């Protein structure tokens, strides 16, 4: 899906793995690699086999051909997980990840949502209603903590087939 936007506003995109073109997939993985592996200097196994699960939804903001920010939403039984939240270095400070998180939370309406937050982002995720749900842990040299957001109502027109 593509949301209508005004001039100079990044386009919001949402797709399953099967709906992604090879170019879109390449650009999403390239951004994740640039930030999580190169910038953060972490031997991070980014391609973990979950991107291509039928229930996974990829959300991203793009400006022309450039992917500026992205995340994915995973189906974990009755719950959902948001992860791989990433913003290009050149696009930070514009509220792009905030916009994506709001969209992702909307996709998860009526479900408990989990995420593994980098510890320095705990208060940012708390702003979306997430609370700490366990102890800090080291994930490939980067400190994280588990967080959860309890289920909140289902909006009108919600995609019932994805929520099943």
C-alpha cells in the first residue's frame, strides 16, 4: 500500500516478503546492513529467516529510490513483534521512525506487541506505551532490553485476515 503524501514527504510503503520487488528487498537489507552492522560495528546476523515468513509486514519510508527508514512486524502466535527499526544516518531527526512506529502499532491493534530495544532507546519506546518486560541482555555486542505493549483496541477496517 502507498499512502498519499504531499511534496517532499517520504512515501509510506507496506508489503509482505512476497510483495517486495528484488530492488525493494535489496534496499531494505542494504539500509539495515549500513546501520546495524557497519555503523554499529556489530557482527549482527541480520538475515535471520523471519523476513520471508508469510505474516511478516515490512514498513518503510522512501524518498524517490532511497529507503530512509524501515521496520518489520512479525507474527508471534497471538502476539506481534516489532523489530529492525532503522533510520538512515542522513535522515535522522525528521520523525521518520516515529511515523513508522505509529503505523506498525496500528497494524498490531488488539494484540500484545513485543520488541527488543537498544537500551539507550528505552524512553523513546516508552513514549509509544512500551514497558520493560525483563533484564538487559547483550545481543551481538549491543545492549538491549525486552519491552512489551499490552493489547489495545482494534480500529475500524482492521485487516482481520492478518490478525487471525
